[in-house]
């Protein structure tokens, strides 16, 4: 299982400064690494850990000097190189093809012979499960839903009827694709909230990862879409008719309200909220816990609730802490000005 | 499947301005609609889309003039009319009555013969499943729980033991009714958090919709209640002993802490937090991401974290962005006042 | 089922002031209690309810006087005493040992004979289920995962492969232990977010309670850990490589980003967010909805987003509401100072 450092370096196009004949037995963080392991250093915050690591070799960027007694592998992007090497050491688990006798697969479902459907998985009528897809026990593929090639549904992930999941997607446990959007019209006569049927679908493009207990609602009409290669953390809410562009990152517990559109490469921090019917341009970034109530132009960076320019928000946040002092100062100044005005008034009257 | 416009108009009590003999094949949003489709216009923000829509007919309110070349149907409430027509076009799916052989139904459960219990559904001892209820695979009805007439439990929805779900409710995938409330008493001796048994139940009244991965905890003693016709979005948390009144709307990722009471027709925006032991009066409205720490009187509208009057909050939020400038101004003023004081002092001494 | 008050008092080391021969039939809140029931009074906010309760007896602290016509039981900690008595009245449900014929247990799993595995539960290859553990239908124990003695997995709780759950834990419905952490490295060449394999595990120590739909991600390398006796509410997110110390309380919808470390006895309010790579010292407290971006020292109490000292935050929050008035005042002062400066200037020129 050990791998030669020179081979690992070649795999990521890195230059070795040190001993290329090292045998690498595994990967570890800088502080946890033992002899024989490879680590990486990309966040300056961990310089001390880098300098005291026991790792036999460390992936670093071109500008980082080799500490005495260590071997480094210089690469353009240490984190990316670490990801690629980690994929060598931890290849995805393979599952035997076939439908378990205790899986609950409808006779009219189309499961590719190379797919794995485990005991307790449910695949309903008309559903399609693509080549090498993996459906864990308790996962649910609704009527006429389609699961792409190589996609994994972890235990208890649910894809509602008619919804579409692309190739190489990962749906973590408890995630839900295609539940009804939250759409009602109030009838004051009855009175009741009349349900607007959610007759559209939800569609995940290829290479999407959806975190545990995250929800992508089906559209009222048409489609809710998560774009190619977008990664979604746990407990995220994506409402009906939202469009998320490709290669976006949505951190845990973020929520996007109905009909909003996110461009490519958008980043939402944790617990961010996006109001409905907005447009966030390509590469927009939203700081954690921000609440976005207006469109964001491409490349815009915002923070705060309600959200505005992040640089201003950071300064304003610091000032917020001084508000009690500011109020005190303001009152003191008012008194001093009143005093000055009295004197000035006296002065002007005296002569 | 196409329907005559005059019949659709009659169904919602609307007046046609244009061609009543149109054949309507489906519904669509203003921008997506094609010839032969019906749309609706109720949000002024979409005036441009309304004026350029290709829909053959559009539901509008009484005040909206018909654009040239379009047919409009005038109704009191275009969104409500759209909901009713949408229900005509997309009636709820019917499922064959009966218990699938691969459903896991306890011998001592009482399932109405008209109910549908699918493969992989679990119905435990003493549970009652009402007429025409639908229990999807992976959904779970605990011991002595009761599911009302026509209620649907989507895949992997869970109703804990003894809990009660009314008629015509919809529980989306992964929703949980009746998990233990978060109640502990700290014992510094051991030390440990001693669990307070959560011996009450959770009860959803009729016509409640509960979104995917939303949670309604059981009461410590007594009941947690969600009132008739209240609609709850995804990933919402309702803690033990909360009472939510009828016809409320709780948007995604909102949370209500223990023992708080919401009146009728309350609206919580997304990601709202309500502290424990509070009362929110009828028709109270809470803006998205607000954090409510005090009671709200009937009809009150609040925003902010901590929350206060929404109108003031909106003004204050705008000013927040100017805080760095305000601080600068305050310091400049202080210097100017000091200067004036010096001069005034000099002035009063000089003569 | 009724119990003698003197015996109940003895069980919690309490002193009866009143009638020790009362027969207690059950427990209830102060307002709901009927004759024959026992209640408790610990929150001063409920004094009125205490004074008008119909409970036959009330647990109170040493300082609380007995109202006329009531019996009180004086204890050090009424809430703790109530918890202990409640455990007498509502002992945890017992389940018959054994594996249901319709459970989906792999031949190579090791299930203790005293454990209960219900119909529809999944236990995968190499998994270990300890003595008296209870696995409900739809719950999932992944390959080589380990479930400790007396631990309960409620319906549809999921423990991923290799993860470890200690003794006497409670995992509520829809909770997820060990889904992949959110780790990617961006490759601008392809472009794509390259997945960093999440090759570590998640581990819950003994006596942990995990709320419905809460998620504890597995580590990238090493372990994500929730310490002994820590209690976690619903819809909480715990990211990869987080360490939560023992006896902490994490309220609903809180989220902790990757690699942060919480000490012992930490309390996070509802909807709190903790950024990544931080340290929160023992007994740190974070107010609801706060967003923590810096380390917190032991015993520190913070609020706000971004968070700072809670006492200052409370004062600043009050002032925030006065911001529009402050801005108006500031502008008025500026005009008055300008006027004074003009006069002063004139005055200094006049002579």
C-alpha cells in the first residue's frame, strides 16, 4: 500500500526538494502526521504546525522554503495536489453490481445491470437507474425519476417522482430532491391557504454533491436546477424554481428562496439567506449568515443582514460595538453645543 | 386534456376580455408560456414579462388593462384563481388502495382498506391509518400514532409513537413528527445533563403541510400543536410544547423555541428564530432572519436580530451602512466643538 | 401507578412542607396540573402560575415559601428533581430482544443477542450492534460501524460506514452520523471542484443525544468527535474534524464549521454559526443567532453577528434601534457647529 514519493510527485507534476525515494504510507494533517506520511501546507495560519510536523514529506507551493530535515514537493496548488493524491490513497468504494433480493424495485423500473441496488432501497415504476449507479438501503427513487451514471444515493436519500439526477452525483443520507415547493394562495373566503400544485421537477446536473438533509424543491412549473459541478453542504434549502449555476459552493444551512438565480462559481457562506426572485451574478460571494435582499452583480462580495458591500460591512461591524459610546458622545456633544450656543447668544446680545 | 377558456373562467368566477373560445392546453409562468397556455399576473415586478408574454390568456386583477393581442381573464385574486385552475390541470395523483405485500405493517395496526401502504413503509403496533391515507416506502408510523383521512406521508417521513396527524395533511420526505424535545436538567454532582422524559405528544391538526426535513418535537408533558391549515416549509424546527395557531406560514429554516405560542395567520420569514416562552399574536409577521426575543402583539411586524418594529428596523439597517462615516463625523465634530470651546473660553477671558 | 409523596420526596432527597401522605398520580406543568399531580417551580417568570396551580404538590427550592393549601417539596434543584421523578413515572420503553425476520442484517454483522433490530432496519457487513441497543425500522448501520450498549437509533437515523457511536446514545429520526465533510480543491484547469476524499470517521462518545435531522460529518482524516454527555438538538450541523467537548449543549439549527474545537460545557444558542478552525474554551456561551469568527476564551459569553462580548452586544443592540435618530441628531449638530463656527469666525474678525 506504500507508494514511492517520486511517483506521487509525478502524479501531481511536483518538484521534489529532498529525498525522492521515500516510501509514503498514508496522508495526514500537519499536526497528526507521523513518519512515513505525507501532508500539505497551504494555509499560512498553520506555519508553526508546518515547521514542527513529523510528516516525511509535505506538499508546498513554489515560494515555500524546505525546512531542515524535511522533504517537500513543490506544486502550483498544494491543496489540489493533496486532493489528487488522496484520491489515489482512498479510491471510492466499489460495490458488486446487481439488485439485492430484498431491494424494493418495481417491475417496470429500468435498472442498468452494472448498477447496485441494495437491500431496502426503493425504486418505483418507470424509474431509470443508470450504469454503475449505487442506491443504498432506504434510498428512494420515485416514479419516472432518473438517476445518472455512477451516481450514489446514500441511505435514505430521496428523489421524488419525475426528478432528474445527472451523472457522478453524490446524494448524502437524508437529502431530498423534488419535494413540493412552498406555494399557496390565500383564500380569505374559506379561509385557507390553497395549495398551488408543484407540477414541475427538480434537476441536478452532472457532478453535483448534495449534503445530508439538504433539500432541492421541485418547481411550480418548469424546473429547479442545480448546475454542473456545484457542491452543496448539509441542511441547505433550495426553493422551487431556483437556478444555481455550475461550480458553485453552498455552505451548510444556507437557504435560497423561490425563483432566485445564481450564476457560475457563486459561493454562499454558512447560514446565508437569499430572498426570492433575485439574481446573483457569476462569482458572487456572500459572507456567512448574510441575508441578501437585492441582486448582486458578477464578482460582488457582500455581508450583513440585510447584506451590502462586504468591505463596508466589515468596517461597520467593528463600529457597531462602539454604538453605546457613540450615543454617549453624541449626547455630550449636544450639551456642549447647547452651552456654546447660549454663550454665543449671550455674546451677541451683550454688546 | 385541453380546456375551453370560458369553462376555466367560469370555474374561478372570472370575466373574459378577449376570446372565450380559446383552447387552453396548460399553465406556465409569464416568461415561459407558449401559445395555447394560460398564465397569471399579480406581482407588479413582472409587468414587462406580462406585456411580452406569449401566453394565449392571462389571469389579471380587475384594474389591469388588456394588452393588444392578448386575452385576459379578470378575477379578484389572480394568484388564487391560478391555484384553483392549476388544481384542475394537475389533480393529486391517485394510488391503488391496499397494503403492499412488502410493507412492514404490524398485525395489530389498523389500516383503513381505502388507504395505500407501499413497499417498505413501516406501520407499528396499535397505529391507525385513516381512509385514503397514503404511506410511501420508508415512511414510519410509530406505535399508536394516528394518521388522518387523506393524509400523505412521503418517503422517509416519520411520525413517532402516540403522535397524531390530522386529515388531508402532507408530510414531505424526511420530516419528523414527535422526536423528543430538548429537555435536560444539569446535575453538577455526576456531572451530567439528566434527560427529562418527553412524555407528551406532537399533534398536527387538519390540512397542515410539513416540509422536507422539518421537525415538530413532542411535548415534555401535554402537546405540541400545529394548527389547522398551517403550512410549514423545509428544515423548520418546532420545539416541544410550542403551539402554532391555524393558517400560519413558516418559511424554510425558521425555528421556534420551546413553549412559545403563535396565534392565527402568523408569518415567519426564512431563517427566523423565536426564543422560548413567548407569545406572538394573531397575524404577527416576522421578517427573514429576524431573532425574536419578546412577545409580539397581534398584527405586529418586526425585523432584525434582536427584532423590533420592522419599519424602524428597515431605516436603521440603512443607517448601519453609514456607521463608519458617522463615527468619523462624530470625531470631527468633537474636535470642532473643542476648538469652539477654546475660543469661547479665550473670548470670555479676553475681555 | 400512583406513588406516595413521601417516597417521591425521599427519591430526590427533598423535605416535605405539607402532607406527606398524598398519592401522586402524575406530573404536569403548573398551569395544566390537576389534583393528584405533582409539578415544579424553578423559573420566577411563572410565579403567578405557581400561586394559582391546582397541583397537589410542587417541587420548589429552599427559599420558596409554601402557599396556603399546597404541599411543597423543598429540594436543591427543582428542575433536576423533576427530571428524576419524571424518569420514575416515564421509564424508557423496553423492546423485546432479537432481530426481526424482516430486518436487513448482513450475515457478517455482529448483533448482540440482547439488542433489538426491528423490521426494515439495515445493518451492513462488519457492523457491530452492542447489548440492549435498539435499531428502529429504516435506521441504517453502515459497514463496520459500531453502535454502543443501550444506544437507540430511531427510525431512519443513519450511521455511515466505520463510524462509532458510544453507549447510551440516542439518535433521533433522520439524524446522520458520518456523511462526507465538505472538502474540495478547485482545479481551474478543468474547471471543477475536485473532491477531497473524506477518509476519517465520526465518533460520538457515550451518553450523546443527537436531534432529528442533525448531521455530524466524518473527518477528512482522523476523527470528528462529539464528547461524552453532550446533547444536540434538531437540525444542527457539525462539520468535518470538529471536536465538541463533553457536556456541551447545542441548540437547534446551530452550525459548527470545519476543524473548530469546543471545550467542555459549551452552550450554543439556536441558529448560532461558528466559523472554521476556531477554539471555544470550556463553558463558553454563545447567544442565539450569533456568528462567531474568533476564538472564545473559557467562560466567555458572546452575542451578535459577528459576535463579541454579550454584555456590550446587548447594549449596542438597543442603541441600533436609535440609529436613524442618531444620524438626524448628528446632522443637526453639524449644522449648529457650522453656525457657531461662522459666528466665532465673524466674532474673531469683527474686533
